[in-house]
């Protein structure tokens, strides 16, 4: 949880609910948080948070989930990592009457996502680049989930997401 000193009381309320650390804003705090935490709540205006995190962003698979909460504790807005913990974090904040503002397409339309399916099945996504086209397809239609037991050789096109169970493939 990152905040200005003037918002410390509001930050304490959030931190106690999430069992989170509170970091007071300085010019290096977001860089430190990106290296230390996989989920970050920023008690700031969205513009400030966006400008601070923009130079630190690498990709959706390695960036931490970042949620912005306004200083009046009205809205929780996932900025990065919606499928990677930010939407869940925003929903947890609704338990203390902060409204989650979810914009992730699959969740807005109450559709599954590759990331959600992988998480549910306890799998890792092998070909992460496929999630863009498969998530788009999931918005339009049901997509079959196949389980293939080996030994097998599987050849897929780029619009097929491959999920691997943890520990799978070891002898």
C-alpha cells in the first residue's frame, strides 16, 4: 500500500483490511514496490499512479497487480494485472465499502478467461502470447477445454492456449 502521509488514516484502514504494509510516497517508492510486491494498492489519483508506474511496466506476466484507490475511499480501480490479482484485490476492498471498478472485458461480460481457467485448474500457461486471441474468442463463444494425457506430441496453432499442470512432464 502506497500513500501520501496526509492520507495515512485512510491507508491504515485499507492496510488493516488487507494485512498489508504501508509505504509513504517518495520518488523511489513505486520502483521499490515493483521489486518487492506482486500486488500494490496506491492511494492516489489515477493520473499520479499512472505516471509513476508507466516507466516501470514490462509486461502483464511480470508486472505486479496495481489497484488505485481514491483518497475518499470510494473507488478501487485495477490499473494493471486485472487477471493477475488486481480485480480480486479490488473486490476484496468492496468488503470495506470501496466500489470495485472492473474493466477487464472477460469479467465485465461474465465470461471465462484463459488466466482464470489456468488458475482454477492449477496450471501454468505455456504459450502466453495465445491468451490475447483465445480471450477474444472466449468473449464470443464457449471454447472447449481439452485434457490430453501423454505421452503425446501436441501441435497447436497460435490461437490455442496450452496449459500445463504443475509438476506435469517430470519423470
